[in-house]
DNA sequence: CTCGTCACG
DNA sequence: GACGTACGTGACGAGT
C-alpha cells in the first residue's frame, strides 16, 4: 500500500548520475570565477533541471518527481561479484568535488533528492517504479540507461532525454530482441563489458535473445543446455552456468531497496525562488540566475564582487611564522583534518630525506588551510646531534607515522577536498609509496606555467618573490650546504616546522593568487586539460621505470675505455705532446697556436672554438688530429653520459631506472626528463644506437615504441593553411621530395638525394624560424645560395610567410602566442630591438608549432591509461613525439592498435586537423629493436 | 658556477 | 651595413 500515490498519479524518476556525466562531458571545464572551483558539470546539471522544469510536459505533467543518485562505488553487487564495475575508469578528478553540489542543486530546485548507501540509483528507481506501478499509477524514467529497460511495461516507460524519445516495450524489444520481462536473462548471458558483468563468453545480445526466444527463460535454457546443437555454444553455457547465474544477480535490479521516505515527499513543488537564486548566485551562474529571476519576477541578487581586482587590493596579512603549530598527537591531527574537511581545500607539502621520490623517506607533512593557518606534522625526525654512528634514534614528540598516514589517507583521497601543492607530482609519488593516491589536486607550479610559460621559471621561491613579495627561508638555512649538509630528518622539529609550514602557506597563497586568473586569461582549458591531468599519468610512468641491462652497459664502457686509450695515444703522437683531449682550451691551443691550422675562431671568452663542425671542417681538409679527437669525443660522450652513468641510476628496490619528467620545464609545453635524462638516449649513430640495446623489457614482455611521423610539419601545414603541404600529407607522399619538386621543378621519381636533403633542411628550418645564415651553416653552402633557396620556398608556399608574419605580429601585440589547443606562451623580448629580437622572433614562430605537438602527445598520454586499461601493458617513456610501452608478449598487437588509435585521434575533438596524424610502431626485446 | 660541447626531438 | 642566429631541452668535464 502506497500512501498518497495511486491511479491518476504520474511519477517522474530522473537518473541524476547520468545527468551529471552528460553535463560534464558536454561542457568545457568551467570553473567558478572567484575561486576556481570546478563547476562545469553543476552548471550543465542545473541547466538541464531548469529546462526540465520549464518543459512542464503539458497535460502529461508529473504529479511526483525525484532525482536519484548513486551513493557510493561499493554496493551489494560487489559482495556477489568483487569485480563488478572493476574496470570502470577513474572519475575525472575535477568531477568528484561537484557531486555534493549537484545534490544541493536538486534541493535548490525543490525536487526530491534521493540516494541510499549500498544501492545504485538503478535499484532505487526500480523499487519506486514497482511500488508506483502496484499502486496503479504511471512512471516515466528519464534516462537512456539500457539497464533500466527491464522495468518498462505496465505503466512504466522510459524517456531518453537526449533524443526526447519515449521507450516502451516495443523499443525494448527492438534493442534486446525480447520483452522487458526477459531483458535480465539476455543481459545475464551477454554480459556487459562496461560494468564488468562476465556473462557467457562468446555470446552477445543477438545470440542471447535467440536462445531465450527458443527456450523461454534463462533457467529453462540452462537446464536444457545439453540440447543445443552448436557445440561451442552448448559447451560455453554448460561450463559457465554458475557465472551466468551470478551475472543475472548482478543485472537484476532490486525492487526491495529500503526507502526511508513516503511518496508524499515526492510530490511536485514549485521552486522556492529565494533558495534557488541564492544557490545559483553562489555558483556564479549569471545567465541562469537572471533567467530564473525573470521567470519568478524576482530581483537577481548582486553577483559576487569581481574577484581579481579586489583580491589584488585586499592584501593578505604578511606571512608570520610564529603562528604555525606542530602536530604532535592524534587529537591535534584530528582537529586539523576536521578543519580541512570543512574548508574543502588544503595546501600540502611533504618533507623527505632526499630529492629522489623513489628513494626518499617521508620526514614530515605540512598543511595550510588559509593565511596564518598552517601546521607541520613531523613523522620521521631523528635526534641528529646525539652521536655520529648510532644516529637514527627517533626524535621525541612525533606521532607514529603509520597512524598519521592512516588518518590522512581518507582526507587526501576525499573527492570533496582539493589538495594544492607546488610541484605536487613529487608529493603525490611520496604518498603513493605509502598507499595514498591523492586526488583531486591542483598545482601552483602548473597554474603559473599555464599562465606565464616563457616569462619566467616556476619554482616556489621565484613565484613567492614575484607574486607575494615574500622571500622564503632558504633550505640551506636548515640543512647547510656542501660537506656540512645534513638530512632534513636531522633538522630540529621546531625549525623544520617553521620552514615546512611556511612552504605550505606560500603554496596556499600562490593558489589563491593564480586560480582566479585562469579564466580572465583564457587558460582554464589549457590548465585543466593539458597540465593538471599530467600529474598522475607521469607519476605512474616514473614509478614504473624502465629495465636496463647494466651488464651490457658496463661491457660497453670497458670497450669504450680501451678504444679511447688507443685514440689518446694517437692524438698525443700527432700533437707531439701529451694533453687532455677533453679540454677545449688545451685542444684549441694545440690546433691553432702550436700547429697553426686555419679556421681558429675565438669566442667572447677568447677561447678557440673546437666544436664538432670546426673539427669536421679541419678533418675534411685532411688533418688527422681533429678527426681522431672527434672519434674520441664521441666515445667519451657515450661513456660518461650513458654507459657509465645509467647503471648508477638503477633503483636497488625495483631494479629499474626511474626518470623524472618536469611538466613545467620547457617553455613550449614539451616535457623535460631528468635524473637521468631519458629523452636524449643516442640513436643517430650506429655506435650510439647500441646503448638502446640496454633498454630492455622484463622476461615475457616486449618494448613497444610508437612515434608520430612528421608531427610538426603536419601542424605547420594545418596552422599555416598550406594547400600543397596539406594535400601531400593527405595523400601520404614523401613530404621532403614534394617540397623539393615544387621548389626546383624536378619530378619526385628518381630525385637526387642531395636535392631532397636540401628541401628537408628547409622544411625543418621553417619550423625554427628560418634564416639564411642558419640554413647556410646547416647545409654548408654559401649564405647567398641558402638565401636564394629560402626566397624560392616562400614564393612556392606564400602561406608560410603569411603565417610567420601574423604570428610575430600577434606576439608583438599581445606579448604571447597560443597553440591550437589554447596553451599560452609568453614572448618577452619580442618588442626589443637589436640582435636579441631575432631570437625572440624565431622562438615566437616556433612555439605554436612545437607547442601544439606537445599538446597533442599530452592529450594522448592523458587518455592512454584508460584506453589500455584492459591490456597487460604499461606506458613507460615519452620522447617528445614517441611513447614507449612495456607489454606482455601476447598483447603486443592489441596494445599497438589501442595506443595508435589514441595517438592518431589525440587532437580530436578539441581541434579537427586538416591533415591526418600518422603513428609508426615497432616492437622488440629492446628499445633498439622497437624504435 | 659558468662554459663549451654534444646527446635527443 | 653590421650585428649574431637556426627551435626546444639536460648532462658531462674542464676550468674558473
């Protein structure tokens, strides 16, 4: 018996979670202007609710309505089958904090808002539908989720809100091949890869519907499975009977969800204008607020003060270190955590024993919730001074690390609490090693980078000085420098606390400064889509590391040492004296003073240049000494930078090499790799390429390398709109040969390789902001000839000059350039005069091209984890236009297909390129084989 | 700590 | 007409 609901009544059930996801994906990542809170999904959600209310449905208007939400990820279905929904992709981190706000929005619209712990929205919808149907009323479920189709019939129908199409029994039959009452049987057999419902392998919806049609229902089918004629089908049904029954329990909606409210609470109510307007104003939805105000004839509350101008003026009090507290026990920590949960935002900084996130030990955590509200939680301090050898005695006044981390974890993983860091990838990795996956996150370094790449670097001390007028305590004041340097763990807790908590407060203040500047500077999308999501992706790659064959490298080192010793003897013999061939100074004096060779150019320091091209010219004239030195240098480089150095980077715990990528290191959006740099492993010479043989896959695995072909030239073709270039890329013809053919009027067939080489050099030169001088040097031709090539090139492809001129003009006018994807790169010095202007000009021309290529591979990397989540594969390395994976032998082809699809489609849907992106793939036991 | 050099894209 | 230049990085050894 249902109180207050029966014949003539009409209940609308809105699938709230589906609304949120649709809103999230349909809209760009909007943020609240005043504080940068992600708000796009809430905005879309509110617009949909408002539209829904305005529609009214005329004579078919509902008498009752409710919005139903999923409560939590874990439901009773996980008890039945632990893997249920296990392969769901992670929620986008800027979406989670919006969940509570969508509940608030629903209430503000005065619509019943329902969720129940342990049950999915679908179960609540099922229960309400069943009860309403039994009471003799009608139900419309506003959702397009096929899982709800089992409820259709007997007064219950669905409404697809996107298509505006009603879904009745006929539409269900069209989709599943059976009536609503047998939908669960079909779903149980077919399974569902999205929810990870196993079903019967090899049986899809079509076959399932046919079987159910033939046998009537699932139990009958399973009981009579022996009768099935097709041997494969028969076998799969018999073998998987239990799994199919479990699947049925997973897809069967629960019509007996406990509900703690009556139908009367669902009756339709007009929104309360005051409450609704208050909510919309707080969210800073101007258009919708005005619309709603107009509809109710109410006055729209004044919008909140335009933050930026005010914030500049309303200065925060100066940083005062004496306000900080040290958290020494559970009670104090609990209080801080409660405050953090309430504020929803915390700046965090971890202190460790070292700079290598893969080895450093956690020493303390500092937290800041606002100006003057910062604390330091010491966890791993030791009594430093006590004695030299027995050090490591734990300092007094610290709570146990395990307990502290246990208390921190829920807050650091709480979707409703934003964690702010300065270079937060570092802290993320430290905490990840303690089982904490911090989310959602913001990073002041990346905010600064999104706003001001190219203007300056983005280190904390620099940012604090520039934007807060504050000088941070230098770390050296605590730990000293050089020989006397101590570890952070040895620093006295009180001193450490001041330093650490200050860092957290500076971070909080920088966030407060930068966050509101994203939208007015139109870099919100760049930050949200190109910077912030890189943090967990890169952290995972760095933590995975790459396996190297240290023995192979050591053998190479020995061989190099022997060869070098031989060359050194030869060089000394040729010079007639002993000297260090590694010293440019000594070498220059030998070559140009002692031996009197020509071509000695002295730079500003007065030293002769002995760079490779100088030595190559001398060698070409027939001098042996410079030729030997070139050989010696190559070996010396390979040995010191690679074969000697790489084995020292092998992590003793993982046995692998873990690089670190800096996200905000390069001006253009490229990553930079350090400690060690794995983006400059040799490849151009045969000797060097052997070093790549030492980068190997684990046993049973392969390395797979995928790289973009000619990505920068393709971008140039698109942004400069060069028809000839675009057509060539679409037709897949040799782009350098095409260029040569256009320039010199020779056919592509049987082209002189020399001519092609020149065209290739020009194509690259264009990307770099070509000059006659540069091209002349690169091709070793007279400058006049080089200039003539460039002139011809611009004649044939006039769009390139137009692109270069307009880019430089933009840079001069705005002080920055942008990539296709909205990344902004500042161009300081573009308005200078004199020699420096040339460099700034070329950098401005190059930045949108190199930057767009960087954006594209970032987009691919961000999508990659989800795209390959079903494969036994890991993304390991990025080298600007190449991604390297480690994958189980049997899954190589699947990985290549999946990763290539992501990479080739990475520009979409933000930008539709006029040229295809092409990715080439290779695989092998080593990087040398894969590349 | 800066410079020259050279590895990569 | 001369200036100094291809764009973007990081690591190494030498020499201050």
